């Protein structure tokens, strides 16, 4: 992931600025991050996604839909600052006798989808946003995968973090669903729709607006009554 670190950081900060422009959020990789091992005040989100690998020894390529991406999030309301630590688990070549663990390569589209799912978790867990996550934005794979997951060469599996099922959409680039702006989350619009994968957001803005108008009318009526009585 070393070469893509800046891409992840910039895309994450862009998404967060769209929903929380006055708050500062940072993202950085942390190779020591472990699932369910959290410091006080930290929260966790993890995703299994699709990525490609290349062996640095024999140059063999392979793809996997069971790549674990782990996030730990922390939000400081006093400082209006948040931070995210991220770890992408590696895999190794099954053909080489002494293979190294290789970092996965993600498409820009899947990076965007992973981070959009992360931002929804941040809004829900750190800001207690009034919406319900029905399904995650699915990852996209560009090839058909056959056979079971190679757990003997998966870093997450070898460390006991069993890979869970993943929802992957196999679509050619021309049929890739359009990913809507995350800003629509705060406007009560269903964002990032893809077929049946839709986020619902319950917003009370209309109720608050109507209540404010009602209060203003009541106050205005009271003022008019007082003025009339004074005049009489």
C-alpha cells in the first residue's frame, strides 16, 4: 500500500470535508493495528474487499476478494479533530518456496467505495448521525474468481482473523454504477445507490422548520393582541 498511501489520505480528507468541512480528520497507515484490540475511546470498522497482488520474486499475479482492510477511528469533540488508523492485510505467492507478503493493489473505484463506507461509519459512530446503514457500497471485481480463499497464504487468516463473506459486484467498467457525492448524506438524499444497495437517511429538518414557523406565528399573534389591547 506504500505507493497508494497519499491517494487514500487525499480521498479520505476530501470526503470528510464534504460532510464536516470545519472538522479536521487525518488518516495514516499502521502495520501494528489488530482487530478488536482498541485503545480507550477508539472505534473499529473493517471491510473485506477485492484487490490484486504481484509477487516480488516471480512476478506472478493473482486476485483476491478476501482482502481485509481494518480501520480504527477516534474523535475528539473538544478539539474538533479526528484520526483514523488503517491497516491493509497482505498475501503471499503460493508458488514460491519462500515468498514475501505483498501489499494489495486497489483500483481507484474500490478505494473510493471503501472510504465512503468508512465515512458512513464515522458519521454514525462519532457523530451519531440519524441514518441507518442497510447495505455497504459493494466492491467491484474485474475478473471471475474460482475456488476457495487461499487461507494458507493470507496474513489475516494466518493471524487468526478469519475472512468474512464479501459482497462483490462483477461489472464491466461501462456498467459501473455511478457513485454519488457523499454530501447528499447531510441533505437527506439517498447516496451511493447501486441497485438494491441503498442507504436510508432519516432527517428531521422539515419537522424542525415547521415547528419554528409555528412558534414564530404564535409569537406574532401574541404581539398583535398586546398591541391591540394597548391601543384600546
